[in-house]
């Protein structure tokens, strides 16, 4: 599958959830994602969504008009739960869409469509975390080989400066080859190993976009 397809579906689903603004639709989306998604998507969704839901409760639950229990108001709690389930739905579909995408294939699929400098910035941003994690492991191994303890908080703080210097040095070493390759030059781009993009997938993506546009127009038309 072309990596643009799951990203398009995820973006369209998130936009429709926000446009319709129905807790029933949000609950259906969350349930569908949780039933079909692997644990590596489920756990990050809960890690991001539950603190946000708690924040909504603290912001809205005590400040409603209908008295409930203690300082919790009924309409305030209802608003908090509505916002929380909608946030969970958007987070779930976004993480599910990204989990279906291989970064290298996505960069190759975007290369003929996106300006090269912008593509390089996006690719570098996406790869920053795994690169930083790998370099941090290397620095820790070097310290441990010298008999330096790296388990404490203070010891980990001493790893920050070598990590930053190493990442800056990596960026500087990549800059010269990219300049020789003409990344900043204008003109069309070709891909050595292009990503397949069938007519069926293009039709499905355009269909999802048109359906999303129709849903947004319908939601705006019914909005009070």
C-alpha cells in the first residue's frame, strides 16, 4: 500500500470527527481503532489521551450550571467527557495512520510531489528521535567502557551535551553531500526506486477527500 493512502484515511477520519462533533461518532471511532489496532498504538493513545481527558475534567466539570456531586456539575462533566472522547478519537486515528507508514517509503512517495528542501526538513524531523536515541546509546556505551556510571540522574544529565554536539556534527556532515547532490536546486525530481501507487488507491484517496468535504459541508450546514 502506498504510504499516502493510510495517512489520507487517517486525516479524513480525524477531520470528520472534529466536524461532526458527535460523541457517538467519536466513541464508534475509538472502539473501532481499539479493536483493530496493535498494542503499540493502543498504549500511546491512552498515554496521550487519558491525561488530556483528566485536564478537560479539571477545566470544565466544576464550572457548569447543573449541580451534581460535591464540586462536580453535570453539564460541566458532560462537556469534559464529550471533549475527551473526541480527543481520544482524533489521537487514535492519527496514531493508527502513522503506524501503517514506513518513513523511507513515505519520503520516496513525496519526493516527486514536494520541494526537495522541505522534504529534507520533514525527513530529518521524523528521523530525529531514532537518530538521537541511537547516538545516546553509543555515548552511554562509551562511558560505561571507561567505568563511568550512567544510571543516576546526574550522570544522565552529563550525557546531554555530548548528545547535542553529536547531533550537530551529524547534521554538518550531511550538509556537504546534500549540497553536492543539488538538493536546493530547482527542477523535477526522479526516484530510483519509486513507490507503487495504483489507480485504485488514487481513487480511494480522492473518494475519501470528497466524502470528507461533503461531511464538513453537511456539518456546517446543520450547525446552529
